C-alpha cells in the first residue's frame, strides 16, 4: 500500500451537486492503493479546514480533497502550518484550476487511478496577511485584488450551479460599467495605481486562461500581473488579451517576479480580495511566500522544465 490511512473530504454541492456518486466511485479506486479511506463530507463554509486539521492531527498520512479550488483552499488552511499529511486533489468543482494547472484528468476516478504514478512534491504556500483584521490565509494558486475579486463576490450560487464557469463571465459583464476599484501596488520597485492585481503561483487563471505563464506551484517566487486602467474600455482589452493567450505581452498588463507584494486601497474605499477564487477579505494586504512547504501529489514531471528555466531567470525580479 502507498498510504496507510486517508481521509477523503468532499463538498456535496460542488460541480452542480453531482459529487457524492463520483466520490464513492473514486474511493473504490483509492482503496487499491490506500489501506483505509474514510469519507468526510463538508456541511458548511470553511468546514473543510476543520476536517483536514482533524485528519492530520489524528494521524492520517493522506488527505484527499474532491471538490473545487475553494474546497481545496479550505483544506490547505487546515493542513498548514504543520503540513504533515500529503495532499491529493481530485477535481470535483466548477473551474478546477489546480487540476488543469498540473495536468490531472477532469474526472475524479481518473485522477484517483493515477495515484501510484504521482510524485510527492513540496509546494511553498502563498501567504496573505490582512493588515487591518490580522487574519491570515494561505494559497496554492493565486490571490487577486480589485475587479476580479468583485466578480467573484458577485456570483449567484444558484446561477453557478446551472452555468458553471459561465457564472463568472456573467458576473464580470454585470460589473463592466460600474466604477472600478482603485488600488495601489508595491512590488515592482514603485507605487502604481491599478484596477486589479493577481499574485500567482499558477500559470492558469479562470477558465483555463494562461495569465502568468512563468508561475509554478513549486517555484519560490510569485509571478505578478498588474492591470492598468480604471474603466471598462481597458478592461475589455485586458480580457481580449487573456482570451487570445497573449496576456504576458499585452499592453496595459505588467508582469514581474516577486517574493513579496503589498496592496492597498488608493482612495480609502473597500477593495475586495480573492484567494484561490473565493472572496477572503479586503485591502490592505501583504503577500509573501511561506518557506515551509505543503506535500502535494502531482503528475510526474510537473515543475520548471529546462526550457522554462532560462526564461524564468531572464524575467525582471522585484521584491
């Protein structure tokens, strides 16, 4: 057996509510490689954090999460700061950005069947400190402030259950002609006013869009994308650039590497912050890389390739 005891945390409402049957099927596959697999169903927001913490403290050597990126992020909060158990992600949500990023199959059973071939890697966690409240939130993928967090905050869960990723586009369209948030970013050697900023450890953004092409879960620095413009016209241009896969060289989008970024409201208004796609608070924040790593099971070969390494080194590095 690869693992002795696993706890399978799942969100029964993820992916439009079809998760329960897929979890049972995935559990049968996992039992071929894990001696014991206990199911743990989330019953309320942030419950996955408590379930992951309890699993780790009770000696489970594997925590499996079947759900969307938000459920995975909740589980990460429970595993940190000790990070003793290994994490296996089975896609079961709406966007599943993490699974797309690392190349896992979209089907939970397919991802579970890969367990013997997966490699345990150490992924540093991003750390968001909310400077007013004193709260802290870890992330595997990204955090963003400004219009993208406003879009996440405006999603109707009933519409999300019917439209899936389409709910994000609908929320974005509804906010196109409203006043844009104004924030200041400190991370590229200068203070600049932006409409939104994404601090990322993932190449992929929502809908599989490649926003930060040199970001990587296993890297020790973030790739940051800062968006200029304070109204819908440049925002239309930015969305077009991302849709065409040209965000890294699109006018009005600045990219750089950093190990620390500070963001604050430019005019004192409330500016929301999303962490792995879920609204988690408001500016001001400080984003740093947490040195202690999370043990995560990934497809073999995921990481910085020899081709990517020189390009990564050539990028401007700040922070």
